């Protein structure tokens, strides 16, 4: 488990551990202990991405790209995997809690990321290794 308090911090940590991390991690600046930002000076090419990678990025950008950081934070905090720990976070009883991989399959009402229930069930089998 990666001990981080934000998703972007986890991404930053993983990028630092990857092969060629010196090139990849230049995409993200660590501004201070709690804040990260995109390095605006980096020229990005998308040649290494597949068509489906680009389609996924376009979808996410279309749905969430206009949200500010606090609006996006508020939106993601509606998901059960965060919401279940809300009182602990607000009362400063914890800075991070373990989220089981299976919990990441949760959806919200009218969720733009929602998948058909059958697809979610199959994904759950793959993530948990339980094919019974």
C-alpha cells in the first residue's frame, strides 16, 4: 500500500518509482507538502498512447475538465470509498485510510463514469480473482 493522502500524491510517488521516472515525473511539480501542479513548461506528445487511451482521456476531460480543483474534490468525495471516512477526516482523526480495490467499482446516481451492472460484476471478478 502506498501511504499518501491524495490521489495526485500517489501518482507522483508512482511516477518517481517508474523506469525513466526522470522524464515522466517532470510532468508534475510538487509545490509543497500538500500541493501538486502540472508542469506547464513540458511539451507533451501523445504518440505512445493507443486510440482507446486517447478516447478515455478525452472522455474524462469532457466530463471533468471544466471543474476547478475544489469542485472536483467535492465531486469525488461523494463516492462511498471516501465518504465512509468523512467523519474521521473532518475530525482530524486520520489523514488516510485504506481503500480496497473492489471499493473503486462504486458509482453514484447519474454517474458519468457508471458502467452497466454486468460489466461492473465482471470487473469485480477480475480485480478480486474470484471467478466462482
